[in-house]
């Protein structure tokens, strides 16, 4: 059995341990069984259930009462209705205040099980068992638990801290390339916006096929935890310094909404970062050299603006008017608040917030670049 590594996550007054390793399912089972719980409600992604659940479940069932609730992971199923049915199933099978919710899957299952844990008896223990790169390096390092409403993504939710995070990085090696690329884009975001000192660890791991072994993922966990800790230590709700984690998301979200399913979340954020960097170079202080660093790192995993070239820039432009960062500052009618960099690792601030009101004409200019881009996607 491999010994797991442990990091303590601390965001404000919230603390929880993050244990990770390779081929460590036995140790994960032991740590789960050490929890004071009368029952485990194991909410699992149905694909993950086929691939990785059996060894863990066998170990748990030797000693504990485990209810398994498989879920199909999709943005459509990430709803309050599904959270309600998780809870009703759990209550019907005897869940009590002393029961523990285990969330095994990507961000979709993690968010739904996380919200269910927060709501059951006003809060029962929650253990995340992330199986995607996005979940392991992003969503479980945030306390946000939300589901989608009819009118938008992540509209209904709360903050809820897990009891612990346990991950066998071997689980992540069965991810489709698109999902790996998505997670790597979020890691590139961390390096560009928050932790440039981790650049030399990340860059050698970037390649077009995005295939990384479980052992190669180990140092990437540290990059993600360090970047999150840097901005969330005193901002557990990600409303001030933590907004840096939203770098690339303004245009990224609009791209996702303009062409649902065309780009993964991370791919859209990658294109969003390229656009933000172009704006910051043209209109503010970002150097050509730093813009080139964006292009080089993202290009290594196949992200160029051309992957969004079939998306109607007018549609993206219209959707940007509804961006949720408008609530943080009061931009003028012809401005859009965006997270921009003055240099790699340094977010530009405006009136004390990490958001810059960008002229919509600058945004329109960068969006028009989609249709004229000549580079092509490599993988
Ligand atoms: N709470 C937060 O702060 C936060 C942060 C980032 C993302 N999110 C949320 O997370 C969701 C995205 O999460 P995601 O990218 O993990 O997507 P996901 O949960 O939809 O998983 C992506 C796909 O990979 C499959 N999958 C999962 N693990 C697998 C494995 N080990 N092998 C093979 N296939 C596997 C899933 O079945 C699914 O088809 C979004 O809803 C987003 O809003 C939340």
C-alpha cells in the first residue's frame, strides 16, 4: 500500500485535511472507516462506479453500512430535484445526523452530494472522493456547493466545508482527454494569475495528448493547493483576492453559454484567458512577453483562440452583459468588469477590487479575432 501525502487546507476559520496518493484505495477505506458515522451515503458518478468503485466498496462493506446512490453526471442533472431525491433515498434507508455523505466523482457529483450533505439535518459530515482533475484540483478546494437553476449555472447553493478530501490519483487516469485538458487549463490559470513560481513544475507536464500518469499528477496537487491557499487564506468566500481564481472566466462563461457542449469549461476558460491577456496588453500594462507566455502554456495543451472560431462573437458579446461579476463593482454602461493581469502573477486592481472596468469596444475587438484566427487545434 502506498503511503498517502497530506495537506491541511485552511480558508479563514475553515480547515480540512486533503489526503492524496497513488494506488491507495485501502488507506482511503481505512480513513473513511475511522470516521464516527452510523452509515455512509455514497453518492457516485455512474461511470466512476463502473471503473473504480468495487475495491473501495468491498473494503467499506466489510465493516460498515453503505448506501450507494449512482448518478449520471451532467449539467442537466445538477439540479435541486436530484439533490432532493438523493436526500429522500438516504432518509428512507435510515440516514441519521451521524451519517456521512461520500461524494465520489467529478465536480457535478461533488456539488450535488455536497449540497445534500449541507441540507441533511442542517449538515452532516461530507467526504469528497474526487475523480476528475477539475474536482481534485479545483472544486474540492473551494467550499462552494451549488446546483443549476432553470435560468443559469450554480444559482442555488451554499458554502459547506468537507470533513476531509481523499483521492487516489490513479482514479484520474481513466479520464477522457477533453476532461484532462479542462483541468490542466485551470492549473495554467493558477500559474498565470496567482502562482508564477510554480511555472517550472507545471510546464513540463503540459503536452498535446494531455495524458499524465498518476505519479505525474502528484506535484500538480501541490500547485493547486498552494495557489488556492494564497488567495483564499483570508477570503474563504472568494469575493476579494479569491476573485483571481475567476481569471479567464468572464469571456469563458459566455463562450460556454453561446455554444453549449462545444468547449469544456477549462477549454473555454483557456480561450477567455487569451482574450483577457490580449486586452491587458493592448489597453493596459501586460507585456508582449507575458502575452506570449499565455499563448505558449495554453498552446501546449492545444488551446488557441481558433478552437472557438465557430462561435458567433455577437452572441458572446450579448451574453457578457449578464456576467455575474457586475455585482462587485459598478461599471459604466459601456464597460465590462474583468480580471486582468498587469504582469504574470499580478492581478490589476481598480478601487481596491481585483476587477477592471474594460471598455466594451476593447472586448468587441478581441472577440472579432475569433473569426480571423488562422491557427488550428493540434489535438
Ligand atoms: N465548487 C466549485 O468551486 C467548483 C469549481 C470547479 C467546478 N465546479 C463544478 O464542477 C462541474 C464540473 O466538474 P467536472 O469537470 O469534474 O465534470 P463532471 O463531474 O461532469 O465530470 C466530467 C465527466 O467525466 C466523467 N468522469 C468522472 N470521473 C471519471 C474518471 N475517473 N474516469 C472517467 N470518466 C470520469 C463523468 O462521468 C463526466 O462525464 C461543473 O458543474 C462546475 O460548476 C465547481
